[in-house]
């Protein structure tokens, strides 16, 4: 795979280049080592693409996870709980949040899935991990629209995310993030 575009959110490019130069280089090398051609294995069942061979989002995510683990990046999971008194008897919702890879306080999310998860990663999940003291900045790896068109419908893509983050603007709780758009 190759890096096509980068979008710096809340000074992400400068912050990560200054504080995580080694990790950024490692991520760039990792991306270029992915041979996506072997992951074009999904046979579409969708009406508009029935029978077409597509890139497998699950396969791509699995490959990235495997490569991050080889480079000693850790998947980090935190348990969460919150009371919901409206449900009575001190109802407590329990769950977890997980980030794909963390090394030296740099968090990485690889998103080849549905659109809603892409912005959630930057606008909510990375903020949660920052508040817990686990990361100080993040990188979001997403497909360019040209790659997303060769995947299932509804897959998120760089151009969409950049537009939303620009229109959303920056909040005081946001952290520096570098969004990286990739293609085959």
C-alpha cells in the first residue's frame, strides 16, 4: 500500500513529527509493506456489486494488526462503566474501549470499516485514551475514496473525513491527530 494524502488535525503533523518521529517512520514503512493484492478476496453479495471481487476490510485490518504486533505496538483496552439512574436500581452499564496500536503514547487506529467509526475514533475514542493518560496524539489510517470504491458500500474514506473534521472545527478536548489516506 502507499500513502496518498495526510491531514493534520489540531497540529497533529507537527506534534507527531516532533515527539514521535521514530514511530511515524515505522508506521509509514509498515503501510508500504502491506501487499493489498492478496487481500482482494471478498466476493460481494450486495445488489449493486453482486459477484465482484473486493478488498476485504477484515483482511486489511488483520494484516495491519499483525504488522503492528511484530513491531512491538500494543493493543490497549480500557474498561468503562457508567450509572444510568433512569433505568432504576442503580443500573450500571459496563463495557470497554480499545485502540488498535499504542507505542510511546502515540495511538493508532486503522479504519477500513463503516463511516461512523472513522470520526468517532478521532472525536471520541482518542480523546478518551488521552484523558486516561495512555496517548498524547493519534494517527488514523483510512482508505482514499479510490480504494473505498473497491470495498463494500459504506466504507469510510479520507476525503470524507477531512471534510467533516474541517467543517467540525477543533474543540478544546481534541488531541493532535494525523489522518493518513492510503491506496493500493
